[in-house]
C-alpha cells in the first residue's frame, strides 16, 4: 500500500470522529440547558409547571393524571369518575354511595321499584305495598276453622251445618229408645237442641235439654210403640244459630227400627229315626210341593227383612237319642232313641234381639 493512500484514509477517520464529537456535545448541551432546545413537531414536551405532560390529545395532566379525552379523568386523586358508566365515585373511593355507603345506582344496578325494594341510602326494604291479603277466608255456607291465633281463619259461617246423631238402636215395642247428638258441641248449644218426629207411628217424645242424671245433654227419649209389623221411625234435631259465640245453626236426623216377629211353629207328630226332616217345610205327601196345608212347619210374619231363624233341641236329650241340626239348611237328623219324644225350639232374631220363640214336641218312630 502507498504512503499517499494511508494519509487519505487517516484523514477520513479523523473527520468522522470529529463530527461524532460535535453531535455528542450538542446532545449533552441540550440536556443541561433546560428550555433552550424546543422541538416543533411530534410529541413535544411543554412543561409549564414542573414535570407535567401537556399533550393536546393524550396525557394532559394539570395536577395529577388528568385525561380530558377518553381515558381516566381524575378530578382530585386517583378516583374513577365515570359519568355515563356504572361506577361513579364521588370522593370516598366506593360506589357512589350518598352518605351511608349503600348502593345508589342511578342507571346501572339500581333497585328502584315502585312497590318492591327501593333502597335510598341504606339497604332497607321500603315496600309501599306489604304482603296483606285483601280477601280473607269468609265462608258463608261451609265449615271454617275458628283459630284464635294470629293469621287464623275466622268462622263467619251463617249457613246451617249437619250435626252427627245416633240412637240406642233398634227396639221392640215397649222398649225405651234414646236419641243422641254424636259430636261434641258447646254445652249451651246441646242444651237448646230440639228433637221432633218426622215419620212413622206416632210416639211421645221427650227432650232432655241440658240433660239429667239418666239422659245426656241434647238427647231425647220415647217408648217404642206397639206395631203390627216391623217399621222404621225417623226423627230430626235442630240447634239454633248463636247458641254460643260464633256457632251456626245445625240440623241432623236418625232412623230407629221398631221390630217384631209373629211366629208359628208346628212340627209333625212324628218322624222316623235315621232320617232327615226339614224344620221349615217338608213335602209330606211327596207331590213335589211343600206349600200344601200342613206341610209348613215354621212360619214367620211381620219380621224385618234381615231376621234370622235358628233351631235348637231341648237339653238334656232322652236316653239313646242322638241328633244334629244344620242351621243353614234347617235339617234335623236323628239316630237312635226310637219311641222317645224330643222338644225342638225355634227362635227368631233381629237387630233388636230375640223377637219371637216357640217350641214343639216330635215323637221318634222306629224304621
């Protein structure tokens, strides 16, 4: 390499280094001059008061971080003051709470219902219309419960109610029959109960009002009349309203059967041992018909439709006599005891008890 070329390259190197030194001095000088260097374009820093950024469209901080465009505009401290949005915090740093820190949201999560939960400053329920029932249970014709406690149903029933009744049961002529109220009522209501007869053979009915040592309060009694055939008597009871506080009028009825049975029991004079005899009727002349005269041994008339006829032998039986009676088929079977007499008893029963009884003797013949 020639000496002349080396001199030219050295000159260029010194020229480049000199230019770099001048730029470095200029940069350092501007950094120490404060306001001496001002840029005319881009993001220029115009610090009017202290270290504040004065940017026309971005960070314009007058005191703190004050964003006038679309960012965070903090009036005092680092508070979120979002005018059209949800969290609007005044000065306490919470959710725009008036004075007590309650939720008072104007346009966002606000419970501002006219008749529901309207919270002013505190979380309290101010319901304009409370839970009240305009229509209560006011029953005019049916049963209601008169509960004395708060919220109970008041019994304002003005219609007639049915009262349960019973009697001492079916009776035979001459028996005393008692009619009863069959549920617990106030004593004042039982005392004014009045029984009357509504159908059947007339009887003399006595009401016992408040009751006696023999009869219950609210009951009545009569003596069963003589009848020619079993029949039913019906009775009604009436209790006026207001017999006790809040009590409605009541009515009820009961039926009393009066039962009798007319019995004719007439057995044949004899029967052969080791044979069978139907105690109700037998075809003695073998004509296939048991309705001929003298062939009906047991006749019951005037009895209730559900009467029961039973047959028994008188005890003790004569020596050597063995017999059995089938109560379903009414058949009498005798073995042994030829020449002896036996007595057979017939009884008729109804709901009122034994209605009639009769007996007859039959002789046992040898085969």
